[in-house]
C-alpha cells in the first residue's frame, strides 16, 4: 500500500501537548553559543555530535486534536531568487557610434546560518494556517508583504524540513517543523547589482551582506581561569566578590561564575543585563574542567537538564525533559564514541523505565517487545536530520525509518521509488497501535 508522505502520522495514535503559536518565537539566539563557544576556550571532552544534540534537542510535542484529512491553503511555489529588471527613466538618444547599454539587474537572496549554529525553534500547524502567514510571523515581516516575495523563506524552511510537505498548498494540521532558519537573527539579505553592455566587458557585481554575529570585546583584566577553563567577560564588566566569585556581562548578558566547595565551577547566564532578569542556562564543570551538567531554564524554571559522564572511549549523555507528562518520553540516554564522533546507542525512557533502544553497534532496534535486525552497517543515527530520516537502515535491502515522538514511535517501510509502503505506530510503552 502506497501512503502519501504528507500524511506522516495517525493523529489519534499520539496524544501530544498543544504548543502555542509563538513557541520559541522570541527566544532570540545568544550571540555566544553556550556550549560550543566555551569549548573553543578549553577542551572539555564533549564530541561535536553531543554539542549538536544540545542545540537541536526538542522532544517533539505532537497535536492529536485534529483529523488527518484536514489540510490548509498555503502559498503556491514560485522562483527562489526574485529578479527585478528596470528600464532607464531618462530619454534615450540614439547614437550609432555609442555602445548600447543594458539597465542594471537587481537580485536579492535570503541566506541563513548553518543549522548547527542555530537554536531549534518548532511550529505546529493549526487549523486555518497558511504557510505565508507562518513565514510573516517568524521572519518578522510586514503583514502586507506580498506572498510572492516569500518564496526564499519557503525554500529555507524546506531545506530544514525535507519531506514535511509535498505541496505548499496542502500541509496537514498537526505537522511540526523547524522555523529557526527564517528568524531575523539567523538570516542575512544579499543584494546583488549586475550591469553589462554590448561591449566585451566584465559584469560589475556589488554585494551587501548584513552582519550575522558580533565579536566579543574583552581583556586580560576581564578573564579568569578556573579548573583549567578560561572564562572571558565583556570588556570592563567583570567584578570579583570577597568570596572569590565573579560576575559581569558575557556577550551583553549578565553572568555569574562561582567556585563551589566541592571544587566544581558553576557558570550561570541570565536573559538580561542584571541579576533581576530570568536565568537562561547553568553549566557545571568538574575539577578536570569537563562539563558535567547543563540546565536550561524557561520562565526561571528548569525545563531541560543534560548530564554527562566520561569514560575511556565514550561520553554518556542523559537529557531529561522536565515538561514531559507521565505517558511521554522524559529522558533520552546517548552514548557517543570519543574517537569517531559516532553514536553507539540511544535509549528512551518513560517514568524511569526503558521503553525503546536503538543500538548502532549491534545494528538492532527495540521498541517494547518488538525487535528489528538490520543489514550489517546500514543502521545509522544522523542527528543533523529530523523526523524519520534521523534513524534509518535496511532490512533485506528495504529501507526502514524510525521517528521518535514525545508520545510514541513511528516506523516507516520505504518502497523502491522512495514512497512509504507501510507504517506502524507504537505508543511510548512499545505497544503497537496501528498499521497503515
């Protein structure tokens, strides 16, 4: 049975918490990537795959309140680069001896920073949504912006969300996709002007690109080294208390640095420029300067806690979702290989009980009592991808994909032409709910 890629999940099968329309919209990305920037200052032993997971981890909230058959009207496809050709205003004087020149051609393109450098922000399609309206909201565009000018933003969304829709006019209610690629702080506008005449001359090109991020200004007097890690405060902002603690600004945000009695160091960042603003994140370093815990805050409350332990050949990461309900996946455990930046295995827990495991060394997957054995070397984890393409492999030559939702699991069996031949859905306990 062939199933259209647009009908990704059975909405009745997964009961997910409804996200608001502005989820993550105003959580602007800090110019300092909390983990990756600090890692540049000291080797803390966390592989690149771990850092990518910290930036992109978002246990998917899935909306089950709508019917699969309801679709929304969105903007039709047009070209990616909009080109406007103008005619000269002044009167044309025909002279046979003068070369004929062509008017300038103006080209505008929209570019985004790499996905690994962006904080993941998601949106879930609601009844009555249009893709054009979603773009205008998250790209912070004028509501009167013509839909035809939104095509570059559509292209950026589709690069981040492959297969989420096959037609911009038909997007299933409940579809959840990333929108951080079009946030104002993540994009730059490139304007190009090209002029040429009939003579054999080279085109003249002028490019104007907006700055993506600002470098930090600091000094030796604003730098402190604890447990082998160097911490840099903004120029002229670092203060030291009588108890040996430090505070000041880092990339314009108020930050405290405390040396604890047990030898650990805690770096706490705030959303604003003083201690009265909400906390945004706390990083804890052990005596060896390795990060052992990262606590992310929302509205001054913990919503995600990531802990790390280090072995000879691997790094173990446990990420807990403090917002998960009793029947939702609330912890993900991942083992990373230190040498090859390879995921050894990933386990999923509900109420401290293991409900699923993907073992990329043994090439097996477990969901409850169900087991899949993959062809040797084909079952892989790619955290740069999203949805069912993140975990994939082949069984007897047929491609099989796994999608992990906060409220369950989906297994897709792919045909020779890339179509979904069949689909199985499981709840978080590993019980088979439906087969399509």
